[in-house]
C-alpha cells in the first residue's frame, strides 16, 4: 500500500479541495488485474479521503467490470465513468478533468495513472498554478507525465501476467 503524503502546501487548508481521478486499470496493472488489486488502490484513496475534502472519479472498461462486478459497490463513494473501446477509460477521465472548473489556490489534482495521454492536461493545470500529484506504478509512469506533474508518488508493483505487462 502506498504511504500517501499530502501534496506540498496542502496540509492544514481545509477550504481547499482535492480532486482525485483514478485510472483503475492502469493503477492495478491491467484490466485482468483489477479484481486482484482494486481493494489495495481503494484503501489508498480512502486514506486520502480521510484527510481532505475530496472528490473521487474513477473509470474502467467493460472487461474489468465483467471480471470484477463488485467494483460498482466497492467504489460507491466515487463517481464512476463507464468506458468503452481502446483507451476508453483514459479518454473518459481526460474529458472529466478538462471539463472541471479548477480554481487556482483552492483546488489540487491527484491523478492515479501513469499514461502519457494525461501529460498535456496535467502540464496545463500545473502552468496555471494547480498543484498536480501523479500516483503510479514506477514501471508504468510515462516520461511525459513524470515531467508534467509537480509531485510523483509510487504505488507498489503488482505482479502481472506477461500478456498484460506494458510500458508507458
């Protein structure tokens, strides 16, 4: 389990909101690993929620839902964005982040993913003064996203079947 550290400058500011976006398939190490690893990711998110006023949004594709239907109940504290197709979960989360009215000095973003598709938006938010934290497995963190975020934290490495092992 990740030992979550509050983003720098965030402690003691109860009027600030933390917006968390979770690419659950990426965080778990692939869609077929969601059933095995989602509870550990969930515990991390719940620990974050204990400390801050937090809005959590997550997305997975139909394969993860079919192998782990309890996701809908296990993550009832969060907004679920259904997804379909290649990169469907990424695109659903990216659209949600882009449509969010972030307020400089009030809002912080935590993205639980390592996918490069988020790099431009994270970079744009960072440029306007939104503190951005990326939480990812080290092997799954793209170079673009690593450079875009202000703060990086690593999830534990989950074992993965060889057919699911990919680099970002």
